[in-house]
């Protein structure tokens, strides 16, 4: 796989906190990784990412 252009989430904290990174792969799928475990990379498509974000938001709204 070619080198991915990782971007840090704007919701991630400062340099000492855990951060979420996102990149688009050459096949147009989306890759996610966390700064604590950068070798673990999750892959999804835009529909899967949208469902994940909606789920996270609904769980956050419940609190």
C-alpha cells in the first residue's frame, strides 16, 4: 500500500492526548488509526464511517 496522508482529527486534544487520524486510501476507502496504536488501522467506506459517527453521536447525546 502506498504511503497514506494522515490527518489528525480537529476534535483530538493536545500533543499529549490520544488522537484519531484519518486518511483516504488510493482505492477511495477510508482508514482510521489512533495515536496510541498507530499500527492498528481500520478500513471502511464513507457509508460505514457515516454510520459509526452517527452511532457515536447518539451515544454521546444520551449522556
